[in-house]
C-alpha cells in the first residue's frame, strides 16, 4: 500500500520566510522536485482544505518556484 503524507514546514532561509506544505509519497518528498517549494498553507488549507476530495474533478497547485511565486514555476495536480 502506498502512503501519502502532508507536512507543514518552514520555507528554507534562501527562499524567504513563512511556511510550505510538503507532500511525501512513500516517504519521498515530492514538492521540491516538482517546482522548488511547497504551497503556502494559507493558499491551500485556509479557509478551506483544497486537498480534500470533491464531487467534480479539479486541479490545484501543489508546488511553487523557489522564489516563492506560484506561476513563475509551478506544479499542478
């Protein structure tokens, strides 16, 4: 069975400040490989957890560029 885990961790100092949501699949961190940084928790968890399933298919951002800007270099799922 595959294991999916989400973690909120600090952004590395070289990328600014704040926090990021990292996604681990079977213990391997995937968001940094996708674009550099995980998404800011306030963009994907507040006020609604966008990772929860919905009735309709949808796409959401899961990673952003190392500069911290979503859209500069991003990964969607």
